[in-house]
C-alpha cells in the first residue's frame, strides 16, 4: 500500500513525526513524505525535521510565501503531478494549513482516498483562513481522524456518516510525551540568550533572572491580532505596561508578527523595553521547555492551547473563539479565551497569576494516537 502524507507549515511537523514512526510498523506500506514548502526558513521548518527525527521529505514542492490563493493554487498544481506520478492508495493531510486544503482537493479530484488527521475542529469563525481549510477538508476526506469527542460530535452535526469518523486522540501529545524529557534538560536562560533577536534591548545588557514560574511566555501571529494597528497597539501597551513591568516576557516572534510590528512603527517600542525578551521562532524542545516553566502563557496559537492543557500552564488565549474547546477551563483545561480586548485580558491575567498549575489530560491524549491513526488507515485500505 502506498501512502503519501503532506506537510506544509510549522504546526504540521510535530504531527507528522509520530505518524512516520507508526507507519514503519507496517512493512507493506510504502510511505512518501511531501513538504509543500509553505514554511521554508530553517527556523520555521528544517530544524523540526532534525529535532523530531522526521525523515527528510521525499518531495519538496517549494511553494513559499504568497497570498492564500497563490499558496493553495501553486500547491494544487504541483501536488497534482505528484499524485499522478506516485499513484498512492491514500493521501494523509494534517491540521488546517493551506497544504491541508490544497492537497485534499487535489487527491479527491484524482480519485485518491484521503485521510484527515485532526478532523472535526470548528471555531465557528469563517474569518479565520484555517476554519475554511478545516471545513472543506473534512467535507472531502474519506477518513476523519478526530482528536476529541467534541470534534466527532461536530462532524455528526454536519451530517457526516459514522463510518467516516474515527476518534483517535491527539497526535501532538504523542510528540510532547516523547520529547518532554529532552526539553526538561534545557536551561531557560540558555534558550533565551541563544535565540535573542538583534535589536532587542536585553541583548546588550544582562538578562533578568529567568526562574521556573518567574516569567511569562508569549506567541502571537494570527491575522486577527497582528494585521491591524487598532488591535495590535493596545495589546502591545498592555503587555509592556502590565506584564513586562511585573516579570520578564519571553516572546517567540513569528515572522508575520515582526513584519507587522515594523510596519506599524511599534517594533522599537517593544524591542527597547528591558522586560521584553524577543527571541526568534524557537525549536520544539526550546518552546516546550519555555512552556513548562512559564507562570503564564499568552498566545493565539492552537497547538499551544493543547500543550498548556497537558502541562497545566495557565493559558490566556488571545482569540474570541477556539476550535479546541476541550482545552478550556470549562472543560477542565488550562485555557481562557480573552479575545483582544485589553480589559478582559487584564482581568484574566490577574486570575491566572493567582491560579495554580493544573495539568489535565483529555481522553486518548495518551501518547499513542499515531498508532491508532496508522491502524485506521491501513485497515480501511485493506477494506476492513
Ligand atoms: C501558517 C498557518 C497557520 C499556522 C502558522 C504557524 C495557513 C493558512 N496558516 O500561518 O495556521 O498557525 O502557519 O506558523 O496555512 N514566513 C517567513 N518564513 C517562513 C514562513 C513564512 O518569513 O518560513 C513569512 C511569510 O513570508 C509571510 C508570513 O511569514 O509573510 C506568514 O506566512 P504564511 O505561510 O502566510 O502563514 P502563517 O501566518 O505562518
């Protein structure tokens, strides 16, 4: 049986690593790994292959940056050739990035069966490009592998027949469980010193103390937060005035966020604040270590909400909705939705500062999701 799996952007890499390993247990499976090349920096892509022992992609489509239509269109044109050439029995797509939608459409038009890992997530927010990617991908795929029961229920509500849905658990947590030992051995100050961005004031002086429980960790890159000055500027004022004034803030800076801060004339203000420790996008182990020791996480990332849930880090999710409600406090998780309203963010921040770490593990977030995924695909492929 031939299986092609597709990765494109950073959040795909930690999901494909355990899948590559799990498929090796099937000697009759020939696994071809395709990278669309949406993320292409060493820091956004290459290093994850080394760190997580992912085999080098068999094929790289070299798509690069562009508008959504450019990325999706170029990926479809290039991936069609791959599908015609390789003639796989299955295409496996992961998550909700542009590679996910582009390659599921292409596979189905070439009459190849398609499986979606992380199916059924819904934020209900059609302004999010990822939501469009999720809905279209799930509508097309033959096998919908869900990380939690809420996601399976979303699919049923949309009329998906039971036979297409498999609740398998969260594959991101397979990677977290395998790698947490390596992460724990890292030193926070070394991570920050080794990755600090040029121009960050703290780079010239001595670092503030970075003890476990004594700093905030932050990531922010979603268009809804960084693409408008009216939204971004007050968020920055809050982070500088309230959080960085109280403890160091380690911000792992996505290229999109840096570009937008510069475009809005906010970069200097952030970089010159001695409490703001701006670092380049971090590797997997470094980011996990940062999360393990953070007093609080401020983020708009999807994957970090899940990792905070299992690690118990109080997580202020700077979004109005989430496709991962199982990570929210009302479901026993560590995350609270705070949107981008500074008043709400401030209240939740104060609550988080007095909250204790509370690790929780949703059902089947047990480190073995990839085995269930590989089995589901192979069995379905054999018609069982
Ligand atoms: C993509 C995903 C998003 C995910 C995020 C994580 C989609 C629709 N979105 O968004 O779900 O949370 O990745 O990182 O697929 N850039 C670089 N170097 C790179 C990659 C990008 O400098 O290696 C720059 C690009 O030039 C662009 C910006 O970063 O200006 C954004 O990249 P893009 O691929 O459009 O999407 P992300 O915002 O990263």
